[in-house]
C-alpha cells in the first residue's frame, strides 16, 4: 500500500537523519589503494549497520527485518542512500538481491529459513553462471553436476564471478544431462564455497582491481537438499535470479548516477570551465539523460511489480543506463584534461562516478557487459519487442538482464 505525503515525508526525514549519523566518514580512503582488509572491514561494518536498521532489505516481504515496504518506500530508501553518498554494498549485493530474491521465489521453506537470516547477518554470496565459452550464450554451459545418492558431484569452471574470492556460498547453474536441448538438463545448486575441491582465482583488471574471479570445481559434493527447484529445471530458476538482478539494481544505480551530478559540476567549476558553452550544452544533455534513466528505471520496476513487464522492457533500461554512464564518465575525463588522463590508483569495488574520471570511464564498460552485453540487449529489443527478423540460429542469444 502506498503511503500519504506526510508518512512519506516522515520516512524520508527518518532515513536521512539515520544516514547522517551512520554513513562512515572518509570511506573512499578505505576503498583506495591495495588494502583488501580495509575494504572488507568497511563493507562489513557498513552492511551490518544498514542491515540492523532494516535499510538493507526493504524489498523483502513482511516478517523479515526491514521488509514489507511499499515500492515508493523502497525507492525512497535507495534515493536517500544514494544522496548521502554512502558506500555501495559491493560485497553483499549478490546475496541481498540475487540470492535472497531467488530463494524467496523458488527456494524451499527450509532453504529460506536457513539462508535468509544468514544473509541478513552478512553471509556473502557469488553467482556462478558464466563460463569461458558460455556468456551471452549461457545455455552452452558445461560445468557438470552428477547425482550420486544424496549428493551431486560438481566438476568444471565458472568465470567473471563477482567477489567470489570473499564468498561463502555460490548460486551455481550446472548441467546434469547433456542429451536434450541446451536449456534442459540444467540444475540450480547452492554450493558451499569452503567445501573441499573449490578453488578461486581472482582476475586482475586493467583498473588494478580484482572484483571478480574464476572458480574451479574438482569433485565438489553438494547435498541434494541444496538444490533449488527440480533436477533439470535450473533454467527457470536462473531466470528468477536474472530477473531479480534487473529491477532494484538499476533503480539503485540510476539514483547513484543522479546523485553524482553535483560532483561532476564541481569538477567543471574547479577546472575553471563553468563558462564553457560547449561543456554547458553537454552537461545539460547529460542531465536530461540521467533523469530519463531514473524515470525508465522507475517505470520498469513498477511494471515488474504490477506484472505488466513486457519483452525488452528491462533491456531498454539496461542499455540506456550503460550508455548514459559512459557519457557521464567521458565528460568527467574531458573536464579533467590531460592531467586527469594520467592519474593512477584505483578504488576497490567502486564501479561508478567516483570522481577519478579515467578509472570511472574504464569501469563504465562493466555495465555494457555484465548481466548481458549491449549487443545482446539490442537483439532482444529488435526481436522480442519490435518483432524484427531473428538473427541466424548460430548467434544464439539469451535474455540475461
Ligand atoms: C563487471 C562484471 C561482472 C560480472 N559478474 C558476473 C557474475 O557475478 N557471475 C556470472 O556468472 N557472470 C558475471 N559476469 C559475466 C557476464 O554475464 C558475461 O561477461 C556476459 O554475459 C557476456 O559474456 P562473455 O563475456 O562470455 O562474452 P561473449 O558472450 O563471448 O561476447 C563477446 C562479444 O560478442 C558479442 N555477442 C555475443 N553474442 C552476440 C549476439 N548474439 N549478437 C551480437 N553480438 C553478440 C557480445 O556483445 C560481446 O561484445 C560479469 C561480467 C562483468 C563485466
């Protein structure tokens, strides 16, 4: 149920006052440089505060701490967190959105009772879907899950798994049967990342960060009780995970982009270029695009919640967001001039508008790939929304956002 203006105003005041008192000071320093410990410490501390206050899980149902919020309230909390420039929960977003939403939709009562409190307590999750030869074409994945009595034996490799080196559990999509069409014969498992036979190898990025990793499975045992849904029905469960990745993540990210606009304006003024009319035009255009991204994200979330989502709706938001983020960071890079181009240093796990423009520009490419590349989004819009001719069969695409 939506609330009155008074109630909304009261919640906004409550959240913003809480954030004023609790957002860690000088947090960017803890995420800068190479120190993993200070990054993890910052993320843990911030998550625990936010979770205890109920602001980490406003999208969970009634009965869970902080849950049962209306759509307007959820958006309000995201807006305030973004406006307060609080650190993004990069260690926890897979747990909070992907894992929790999948368990709430498809998990057994026993799995929900076991994992949802653990997630609220700070259990870290990663997502093991992509493989070296299965990204856009996810259904081509080859990691095997072979049933032996009460366990599955898992062998294979995943890649690009965000924050896997810190994770306690993995949302794993694996193949139990190779005889049918690619989407059939997939099983969805909750895998213990501390189990014998799991090896994690972080991937170094051009930014200096290593926010994702490869995971190798060598005869890893996963109890049958850790299967979500039926054996062979993992594709449908994976769609639930991918759908949960869309809504709130894009609302949060677009709100953060909007909140970062003053930082870009400050950078323009600090560079003495406030009177540059070409730059003023570009900034005006960017402002309009950022507002449009926020509006599209809001509309998309509303459609999802009311069951009106159509094919391609999510792709439009994802594509618009990734293109706007690119323009945003490119403008920042231009403002910084040649000196900014040479800047070094990185911020661990910080993927957006940090004000380190060359770094932000490189990181903006993440969003053109993660959760389904821009090209794949265009295919989805063309084929499923506009009804254009499908591309040849060997370019098999999968809706991944
Ligand atoms: C920041 C980040 C975080 C990620 N986190 C995770 C994670 O936690 N867990 C996980 O499982 N995966 C994760 N991924 C992986 C991501 O889902 C894949 O990278 C993505 O789906 C693309 O797959 P690929 O890298 O194999 O590229 P490919 O599929 O090999 O694509 C290569 C190029 O070909 C283009 N292409 C492919 N198919 C088509 C087509 N049909 N038509 C036109 N062009 C096409 C693509 O657009 C791309 O430019 C992450 C990726 C990034 C960048």
